[in-house]
């Protein structure tokens, strides 16, 4: 943790987070005096999800996402915890930057959605085209801004021209200068009611969306495609597509096993809050599911690099994803039953 001072002279404690959106949202609540953990924000905001979007391409390949739509964690958590936030997008770069400066001058810290490629404080090897990276601006400095980036260990400086490019980058999910900040938050949020709402919403998204590309159905849809991909597309193309899935899981902000671990942490906090042994057991189950997702990533990497043994095949990788689908289906069915018995 590192302590900074905002433009309003107020101390700000920077925390390293597992994920940018949940980390920023947690920090914005803490700045208003409400101590709430990143896993709590992630769970209350219904962050865990799965979707495979064959019609939406990123670097020419379909997107697979292991979390809900960017921005939804912040939006749902703010609503369920009782926060009044200002959210704005801009057509004009100048208007967007002028408004950022105006809000900072009033002593308010500001959350932004950016493209990580243009944030030059990241080493080149970590920069790629992704329009969903969230950061907090603490105050303006000479030729730039002081930034609390939740995936870093300490605050950093960002040049004005780099921040402009990052805020107004083009491409899928372009941020259009999106900025958000709290006007007020409920100092005593009803955590029990917020947790119940988040868990019910998550169960519905994972179990009841009728389209075959979302939730548990989406996992099975993609798993079967992976199992047949070597024969259907040839090794080179199948490996390229599998590599993109693993990149989405382990590197890009769509998350994967890491989000399963974070949701497990949320379930453990909820178990303590409600005094529920059943939620504690589900937390352990979700941790085990995260381990299988990690195994899927390792097996897939061996296939791609052609370093594996003879049993490292596309069928094995797809089979591991099918196991994850089965385990998650049972977990969310059990969570659905448990949630119906909880009282706010």
C-alpha cells in the first residue's frame, strides 16, 4: 500500500488489486469512507460470467470472456451498495480532458476507462490493444497526471498526450473518454441484501440465459469446438484459436481462473457475513474449479508449443473445459438454492 495526496489535500491509499474494474470501484468507495474489499465488489457486482462471441473479433479472432460486460461490475455494485455516481462519455477529446481537470480541481478523484496500449508507464511487453482498462486519476501534474493503476504496486505518472490517446482509442468497446466518480455513497450499506442480489443475478446469468454462447451453455459450446478444432481447422489454425482463448483467460482483462479465485474469496466473505457453512463449502468448490481452469491453460500451452506428451491433445483441452462447465453448473445450482434461504 502507498499513500498519496489528492488535489483536495485528502490522503489516498493505493492498493494493488487483482482486477482493474473491481479494484477501482473498491477504491472509490474507500475514498468516501466505506471500507469494502475487491472480492466483495466483484461478487456484489455479479462479475463472474462466461461467454464465447464468435461474431465479435479481436485481433481477427473470436472473443471469449470469463467475466461480465466491462462496466457492469461498477454499475451493479454502485446501485446495490447505494452509491450516487456521475458517469460521462465524450465526443470531443478537448471537452473530455477539460471536464477531467474541472472535477480534479474540485478535489475529487476520478475513475477512467482506457486502452492499455497507450499507457506508456507499462513496459512495452505488457501493452496490447484492450479498451477496457480502468484507472484512477488522483491529480494533475506538470505535463500529465498522477495515476493510481490498480494492477500496479504504486501510483505512477502519465503524460497528458498518452492519457488522451488511451481515453479516446478506437476499436471494439471504445471508451469514448468514459469517466466516473462518486457524488456520495451510503455510509452504512446493506451488505447482506447486496450480496444476495449479486448472487441471484450471477446464478441467473450462468444458468438461465437461453442463448448457447453464454453461461454454462457457452462453456460447453466452446469446449466442443475445441475438441473438434484440430481435425476441422488443422493444427496451426486450431492452435492459434486456442492460444487466443488462453490469452483471454490468463492475460487480458476478461479474466479466467483468477476470477474464479476472486469469486471464491467473495463467497468466503459472504459465508462469514451470513454465518453460512454452505457458502464456505461453495467457496472451496470454486477454488477447486479455478485450479481446473489453470490446468486447462497449462495443457493448452503445451499443445500450442508442441512440447506436450502424446496425450496433450485438443480433445483433452476441450474435455477439461467440459469438466469446468459441469462443476460450475452444479455450483451455481447449489448457490441458487442457498441464496433463496438467506435473509437480508
